[in-house]
C-alpha cells in the first residue's frame, strides 16, 4: 500500500502544547521510550516484512499443500494396489481350486471311460451335478482321429471332426499327460462360447487314443466380480500366460474383451515374478486402472484385478479439497498460517489413522454376512469376536484367549505348525497378509474347517506387531466336497481300493524313496482263478460282492504302509513299500494266496477260488514303474501256465520265453 494510504504514515497536524498528563509522564520513562522506538521501526518495516513473509511463506505454503495432495494420491494408489492385491489373491485361490476340481474330474471321468464305456453317460450324468455350481456344462470325447464319439449334451451326436481344434490337436502332437486350457471358442456341438479343459486318453499300452474335453462357460470365472466391491469401473479378468483373455467382467459388460490379447504389462513376461502391480489404460474399454496381477504357473494362467484410477483417488477427494481451500484461505489470512498448519497436520494424522483403522474393519466386516470378524490384541493375547465369529467357532464369549495352550485345545494338531508358520511370515513382513485354511474343534468334539484371513493393523516404534484384524469363514462343506471329489477320482467305485492312477502315484513315491535311500520294495500282481465261472453261473451281482470280499480279506494280510489296488476286472496289484529281503515279498504273497484259498460266503453261497500271483522287486527286476509292472505281470502269467494257484517270481529267461 502507498505511504499516503497508510493511516500510521499520515502527517500529524500541528497542535498547541498541552499540559502533561499522567500517561505522558509515564512515556517519558526509559521503557516507554524503547516501545516508541520499536513502534516507529515497525511502521517503517511493515511493507518489507509483509513482502518477505509472503515471498517466503506462500511458496512454502503451496509447496506443503501440493506435497500433501501428492502424498494423499500416493496413499490412495498404495491402498488401491493393496485392495486389488488382496482380491487378486482371493481370485487366484478360487481359480486354482476350480481348475484343480475340473482337472481331477477329467482324470476321474477319463478312467471311467477307459474302464466302462457302456455306462459312461450314466456316470457323467451322476457326476457333473455333484460339482459346485455345475462348473462343467458339457463333457466330450474325441477319438485319436479327431472324430466326436461322445457328448453329454446329445445321446446321438452328429458326425463331426474336431482335429482342427487346438485343444484336440495339441495332445496328438505330444505324448505327455498334461492338462491343456484353450482360448475361448464357440462350440460346434453346444453352440456356446466356452473355455475347453482337455486331457489325452491313452490305451493301457500307452498309445494315444483320443481326448476328453470339459467345457466351462467363461462367465463362471468372471462371476467373482460380483463378490467384490472395488467401486465403479472396476474389472477382473482371467487370461492365458500370453495375455489372451479367457473371462472378463466390469460394469460395462461381462463378456467385453473375451479373446482379446492384452499387449501391455504384466503380460510381457509372466514367468517372473509371480505377481505384481501395474497402472495403464485398458485396451478393452479405455479406462485407466490400478491393476494387481497374479500368475498361476501350474496352469499357465494369470488373474488380473483392477480398480479405476478415478475411484482410487476419489477416496481422498475430500482431503484434497481441504488442502486446496486451506492454502487459499491461509494465503489471505497470513496471521493464522502457523496455527492452521499445526491444526491441519494434527487433523491429518488423526484422520488418517482413524480412517485407516475404520477402513480395515469395514472392509473385512462387509465382505459378507457369512464371515465373522476378529480383533486380536497380540500384547494381551486375547481376541474380540463378532457375533458371527462366535457362531462359527461355537463359543459363547466374545473374548477368546489366544495363548499357545488355548490353541492346543481348539486347533487340530496337524494344523498348528501351519498356522504358526503363516502368522510369523505375515508378522515379520514376509507375506502381505495372513490367510490359511485349518480345522478347529466344534462344541460336539468334531472338527470344522475355517478360512482365517487378516493383517497387522498396528505396530510399535520398533516395528513389533501389536494388533491384527481379520475374518473367519466356515468352509467345511467345500472342503468335504473337494475331498469327496478327490477320493472318487483316486479309488475304484466297487471295492473302494486305490485305482490305477493312485497306485501309479504310490509307485512313483516308492521309486523316489527307494532310489534316495537305496532300499528295496516289491510288487505283487495277481488275478483270481475260477472267477469267470462265478460270474457266469451266479451273475455279476454275486461276482461284484465277491470282488469286494476279496479286497477286504487281502487288506487284512498287509501292513499299513502297503497298498493294494484294483487295476480292472479281477486283476489286483500290491505294493510292498519296504522290504528287507526279496524273500519278504514271497512271505506276503504266500499269505495272500492262503487267504484266497479260504472259501468265501456270498449271499449264502460258498464260493471257492484261487489266485495266480507274480512278484517283481526293485531294483533287481526293474528300475521304473512300467518295467516292474510288466515283469510282475509276466511272472503272474507264468504261474497260470504252470497250473494256477501258485506264486512265481520274475525270472528274465522265463519272461523271454513268454514273449517269444
């Protein structure tokens, strides 16, 4: 302002001297003289002080304001990445469980196709409704030439060759037994868009015999989008490792982008690392998002969860507006700058901490009414439970002791070490969150399965965890269903013995262990003499019951570590996991033969059968599964040639004469 406009710089009009007053007399004192001198200096220095103050304060003020806004955006981005990361982890677990279920279903159905094609349609019609939400809507069998020989949707399928389909031709080109997942294709039989899960079919001699196909609608995977809340314009997608989208869901369209090949990261190289973050504009709908992706290398898949950048920043829009308005106001009201900044700093710290705590609680509590919330005080070793958490754990008190002794009483002994490992990994910062499936004791003494998830929400100045918040979800039904599916895929439906697939897996384990430990194991291969007349004269029902009785009796002859499997018809195999000497295998075989020679009583009928047994041992008679099975089978046929009802050990010369 000009000198003329400043009231303190207006010239005083001349006055006549007045009589000294008591105040005037006081100003004559030294202190009063000092004050007058200071005021005079102030009058002259005010414009300079204001200018310097503004030049110094305004850049600092606006620098602080813009820095805080930048920090808020950084926090918003970190929280968006964290939310997307947590949901991508959950999505990956769901996809992994689903694909595993589909693969096990393919293996089980393939075994039934090889064993019993006549009843295969009945088996499929019984099996597929058992799967959760009818994952597989069509099962198809294609022969080695690509011709359609079976489809679950049409009892009389038209002549159709599918050799040109990648999910069929890929198995004809390679001899390995691997799961293949196709790009989205429109079915020539179903007329629906689907993702094809396929495995090859081999004959018992190992020759390629066709392909079994399970068709799954892409929308089955994208339905996860409706289970989460990442705000408007969020998206989830499942793609192959090369970026081809198998399933995608967003606000706009659940099918938008299906089959699109995403050229941007993280799909440049999905082999390393297994998860990560990215921010980019989607080539599908043009929306910029914060993405968290996670690879499933076992299946060549990638899950991708994205939150809109606008939605991520919107959570702190109010705070951004506050800083802008505060900077404007404080630029005018310079006198209150210090107070306002101090208040804003305190307000921000308190608001951020309160908001972070509230967000964590709300996110975990609102994931679904089926989940129970827990709040664990690690210092006092107690947890506070919501009503739903109390229902899941079947406890009456909202406060739960979390000491080691309490865990020993309530958690399944096999799961305690796994829980401790997962907790330590998260508390020490080696994992982003805590998530584990384990068993807890119910009120009636039985065990129930729960999914426990949580994260550290408070640490002390040294970084030690003080508090964790998380949820419980009961998953007993899902775990039971998964275990039942796995059991059916690995066991013979009639005798409940391990089937060929599970027996092969046990053989592989025995080979690895014996090679590493330089030990011996044995294999007994046998079938039943006089079994065919039982079937012919008394019917297949009596024959089936006799097979079950044989299985039960032979199991009683074996050790816990041994495995008996039904390989088909009346053929059985016994894996003797550990042998001290080759004679031990002969001793067990003798017990089996004696057991077979004892009469069986089935439906009041006295049935007498015998057995022909062949023995092969590792490493003397073979170093791999195929060789051992072939040599044990050769020894069994020698026993039949020599009169049946006997035991023969494999001899190389005898095997050569048999093959000749």
